[in-house]
C-alpha cells in the first residue's frame, strides 16, 4: 500500500505527538550541500522545546562527532555532541563494545583523522590512517616492503581521500591473516557535494574487499549494526522513534531493517515515481512529507 | 568427464602434431616470478624449430608489447614483438579496429606508460595516465576542480600504481556523459609477485565501476574480446590453436569461451582437486600436464 503523504498541520501534529526520538539523516533532509532547507532550524528548535530527542545520523566517516557538531552548528543547528552519530563513531563503538577488541591489538585505518579520533575516544589502538608514512607514496612499488603485521586485528575502512597503492597493499597484507577482521564504515558508492556526485567511502574501500576476497562487516546505514549502536547508546524506545531520510536504499531501508518507523522526505535523491509510481521501490516508507522544514508550520502557530 | 593427464612422450608428440599455434599464459606456465620453469626454454626453441606459432598472452596491462618482449628476453625466451600480446595492446586494437574510436576524441587513461604506448601505436589520442598533473595529488580535495571534458569519449582502466582520489574523481566526471565508454583492460583482482598477491588491475579500477554504476566492457582474459583481437591480428586457424594456462578462471575459461582447445598446467594456481576432485571446477580443460617444461623431453630425443 502506498504510504500516506502528510500535508496538513493536523497530520504533522499527530506525527510529532507519536514520536519521542527523531533520527535525522542530514544531507538531503536538513541541507543540500551548504544550503539549509527552509524551516529546518525552526523545526529543530520546536522539537527540542517539546522535549523530543534529536539524533543526527550520518554515514559520513571522515568526521568525528566533535567535527559533526561544528559542521552542524556552522549551519545554525545548535547541536550537542550527544546528538551526533556518524559511522566513524558507530564503528568505534562496535569495535569496543560488541567486538570487545583486544587491548594488545591494533586497527589498521584506511581513513582520515575523524575516524582515528573516534577510535581514540573508545580506547582502540590504531595505525595507518593519517600516518605520513602511509599517506605519502610514489611508485615504483617496493613489493618486498609489505609484510603482514600480526598485531593488526582489524582493517577499518572509511572515506580516505589519500587513497594510494601502499594503503591498499598494506590492508591486503593484514587481511591474509584470517583472524584479522575487515570492517567498512559504510558502502555508499558516491559522495554528494557541490550538487554533484564523487567517489564515496564504499567505492574507495572496494579495492580492499575485491583483492582480499573477504566478506566485510558493514557498520553504516542501512545496516542494523549502526541502529543497534544508536539504540544501545541512547536507551531509546524504538516504538517511539522515527527515522527521517531522503534515500530509500539507505535511510528508509535502515528504518525497515530495525523495525523503526520511517518518514521519507522529498526534494532529495528520491523521485516521486519511486514511491507512488507503477513500479515503486520495495523499500516503502511509513510516511512521506514534501520537506522536513514543512513541520515548521506547527512552530508558527 | 575428467580431462586426460598427459604423461608420455607419445602423448606430448601427438599434442604438438595437432597444434599450429600455442597461446601461452606467462606467469605460472613459463615462470614463477623471476624463476623460469625447468625445460621451458628448450620447449620454446623446439616449437619454433617445428614451425609452430607462439603467442605470449598476458593480462598485464602496464607493459607494452615492446616492454613484454624485453621482459621475456631477460628470461631467455628470444621473443619477438609479434609474439607478445598483452591486454594493453588488445585494448588499443579494440578501440581502434572494433570501436573505430573517433580521431577527434580522447581516451582518459587510468593506467601507466605501457598502456599509453600501445594507444600511441594505434593512433588513439589520450590524456590522464602518466600526466604529472593527475599523478601528483594531495588532499584537501577541490571539489570544483572536476569538470567533465566532452572530448573524452572513453575511460580506459588498467593497472595504475599511482591510483589517487583525483584520478578516480576525474574518471567519474567523464563517465557522467552516457556516450563515454568504460573499458577495463582486465578484472584480475590480484597481481601475483614475489610469491605473494597484491591488489591487481581489477581491484584498482573497481572504484570507478562502483561509483559510476556503469557496466564496463572488459578486454582481457577470460573475455572473448582479447581472443578475437588475437585471432584477427594473427590470422590463426582456431581449430589448430591451443591455449596453455595455469588458471581455470582466466586461462581455461578464456579458451572455452572462444572454443579453443585448452591445456592446464599444474604447479601454478590450480590445485589437483579442482580438476580431479569430487567437486571439480565447471571450467574443465581439454588436457592437463604437470609442467609445460615437460614437453622438453621431446626436444632431447
């Protein structure tokens, strides 16, 4: 059955009354690149005043929660660190709390400072990442230089704009040890910026998956691991939570996999026909709204 | 039915009498890294004396035929350029002879000098590749710097040890034009060297495939395009040709797809059980031999 398209202030009010926690996708819901969606700031303020919990949920793996907070506050969202939940932090929480990653082992990071910062926060030892030794590489390749390090117990891959052959070859040498885990912050194939799409985390780490022939564990949306980390960390009642997003395959699927209600926001990556057309996507949201900012009509009353 | 395992000089002689052209995979058949397989030089010499045609067939995309010849002759194989057929050359031949690639268009090369050299040989204009502008890149990324160039009519991906974010992002911008083709020299996930496996061409170009969501055209073994290029270039009678290789999924599949007889060489990447075990690989060779060098017993007589 096609989902209800919310349009009236009565419908908006009924929705908000039924929700305690708003899990908000960011790009495409709250802003498009540097431009904040009309009404969003008023909605965030109204929800907080009404005692609702807000969590900004992003697959962006280059930013720590601290950096996410700075970004959001640069846009005028008055966010706290506790409200921010990126795939970098979710990965560190997963390693620390679920895997109980051993203190005498290290994580090899294919990623940037934000990912390292969250590992530090969770007390996980790491190597690679922003290490100048790995970042600066010029062929020819010294094939004898890549020797597996037995102290590396996991390879963690996020977005790494310093991708080079040395990083890929080192990751592969670690993964020759079947005990060494392969974890991806997310598999987003593209990264939306400047109104355009560029290679995303999932496309940068896929050489490591392909060459090692390993089945990776994926943390970020739409995977349940990310939701489990959020629910455990925030002690949320899932029946009173709502996942809000513009992407059927990541955001809406994320809610569906974890049995959390979903609100699809138009005006992002999803086309009307994908929901209401003759051949709709199998990822069906519970509710649809034109823009998350439309809820601001309640704040004005 | 399990393939015949050739062991006697009579069997070797019958095989050679039935073949005019030997298509030889290189690493794993003729040598292992820097070490030439026993007897191989004598076999090559015997075959040439008997008037047989020899073609060295390799997916290696970093070397032009000229460089392949140098490598083979460094191992003592007395090869000629005409005997060498790499996926770099096959790609250039495909662009020039099959695609009739327009003279006013350019190929964006994700690859190294050998690939550029073969494009030059075939009169195909190109950019990217070994251009210092693309090879030297340091974050942060200037997202506004990537603008599609309408004169680029194809992205050709081989092994590029200079892989970086700029190269990947540029490839993606060209592929936004649906007229721009995506061609891979090969999809080998790993590159065998120093008795170890490192990320191969297929793993280095997969970010471009993944981010662009395009279906690439693949040239190298086991694809028929490579065989078509060889057959057309050399005017070979396929019924009197034999593909010799150590890899079921590339070499043997390559022969099967083009209906060329195949000889599997043990001692490379294939295990005995994959051919003669309870659950053999679906890629079944016509014949099996312990080592290609074993044919040297005929030369001694």
